[in-house]
C-alpha cells in the first residue's frame, strides 16, 4: 500500500491545524460581527459556544480523520461503509468551495493595503480619508478582481506542491510574530483617548441586545474560527501519526483562537470608539480602523506593513486548508494529478468568487434576501452550512463509531482520563445536536 504523507511532528500538525483555524475569522470577521451584534454579549456567547460545541466538535473531526487516515470523503466511507454518510465529506467540499470564493475577496483586500502601504500612498491621512481611499479601491472592479486572483494564485501554488513542507516551518515563526504585533497594537489601542468605551463595548455584556440572530451568528462565528463542520480537520488529522495527543492539540488550538479573538477585539473596539467610527460598519470595519491605529504609532507604516504580511500569511494558511480538502479528495488515487487539480479547482473558485468581489462596487445593488452576493455567501456558509456540517458530524460520531474505539483513539499519545472522555462524548452525543438544532429552529421562528 502507498505510504500516506504525514506531518513531520506534532508541532507541524498543530501549526497547520492552527493555521487553518486562525485567519480572517478571528481577525476580520469577529470584530465586524461582534460590532453588528452589540459587542460584549456576543463575545461571551461566542466563547461559550467555542467551549461547549467548537472544542468537542474539533476533537470529533480529529478522531474521524485519524481513525480513517483518509481524505474527507473516504474517511466516512471507511467508517460507515455502504452508507450515504460520505455526503458529509462532499458537503464539506462544497462549503469549502463557497467559503474560499469570498474569503479570497478579503484576502485581496489585505493585498490592496499592502501595495498601498508599500507605495507610500497611506501616509498622513485622517481616519475618514483612510475609509474613503479604501472604499474607492474596493469598488474598482479591475482592482478587486485582480487582488482576489492574486490571493487565490498564492493558495494554488502552495497546495499544488503538497500540504506540509514549508508551511509548517514558516508558521512556527509567523504565528508568534503575529501574536506579538497584535499585543503592540492592543497596547496602542487601549491607551488611546476615549478607548474605555470600546473596552466596555467588548467586555461588558448587554443582554438586552441578544436576539435569535445574535445567538446563531455567535455559533456560526465559533465554527468559522475553528474551521469546524467542513471536514477540513478530518483531512488534516488524517496525516497525523498515531502516537500524538488529539485532545492536547485541540485544546491548544482553541486556546490560541480565543486569545487572538480577544486581541483582535481589544485592538479594534477601543480604536473604533476613540476615532468615533461606527462599530456596526460591517465587513469593512477592520480595514477602516487598522491604518488609523497604526498611524498613531511611531514608525507606524512599517509596523502596518509587517502586520499586513503576517495577516496575509494567516489568511493564506486558512485558504490552503480549504483548497486542500477539495484537492485531496479529487486527486485521490492519482497523486500525480494533484497539481492539475489544484489549478483547475482554484481557477473555478476564483471565477465563482468574482461576483462576491464585485459586491462592493458594480454589483452592490444586486441583492437577494436583502443581502449582497458577498454577504449571502458569507452568511450561508457561516450560519447555514457550517452549523449543518457540525450537526451531522455530532450525529455521525456516536452513531457510526464505537465508543471503545473512540476512547482508544483519543487516549493514544495522551493521558485522556475516562471522566473527560465521558464528558466529551456526552457533549457530542446530546448537547451538540440539541443545541445546534435549537439555535437553528429558533432563528426560523419555529418556537
Ligand atoms: N478558520 C478560518 C478562519 O477563521 O479564518 C476559516 C475556515 C477555514 C473555516 C477552513 C472553515 C474551514 F474549513
């Protein structure tokens, strides 16, 4: 039998899985969604969902992947032969396809700022001018499509070459550097005049602002940031050797994610309030606020450029995982075709993403259910497809995998105590499906 590729170390796996998790979700999506949903209460519900649902589901995906040691579709076929459960993998591929189609638009926005900052076009503007320059740029059809293409091109090049090498090593330096820069940013933001209101906005929950929509979006946000519900983590953990601890990996990924979400919130909201910007500005929020905070730092533009590079890297490592899950399924059995498939799939995603890229310009008036094409793609992935994938995974695991087999898988390479295992199993078997369904029904107004 052909030897499957494996991560070169546990650290390699954690870095790649954390690379998939940490990306635009925590840094771009969290601030704007929290901003639209009243701040503190959203943040708190997000943390609760991450711990009660996200962490157990991440562990569930890890168990599926390492048990089956195969791609997102074959893993389900191996564990539940002769059933239709492999559709869960196919749904994951479709979700990933749509996800990357709009994710690349935001990846492109980072590239726009990078080019502008390097060209010196951003020096000495006021916060309003930053917003205007940015708004004008993303509404330009040629520019927005071009940068989206560049982002996808970088993703294709890496995935075509194969998953591990290089990404692992680069992550080991880039991720800690991103954390450090974020801490600098937070220090600057919280010491701005008038920042206290922003800190309160994030950390002081106001439950009167909570609606069914807030709860659904907090749940979607927690799945989005952990890359859960797509079977991406099934794919990544299938490359992991048996002697590594899955629970420890899951906990460190969740911990890092919560930390970066907190840093993003503490960098953005104090600045939003201090500069008198609108927290509910939507997807452009981060991009309107960032240059203004950096402009308040000595050597601000250099810090900004470094930040953008690290941010781009974080977004790319997430994008790799989206393309990887699709390519690993369709190039299965013909590994020499991997390169062609990566290109073909990547180009198809780019084409599908063009209407999203144009949503901030020529197609801004085209709406469905009151949402632009970009918003619709973002909303349907975060609040429909991810919860659906997560729901099905929480049904699949207790139904199709033996409890003893799961325990054996999870305790390999770790001292996973029986009591903790039982708690995890309870959360997956009962809490996850009931809670996800309740939140989804609630939004539909069923009760
Ligand atoms: N977790 C990524 C982020 O927060 O940017 C987004 C993501 C990647 C979601 C891969 C789902 C996925 F399968």
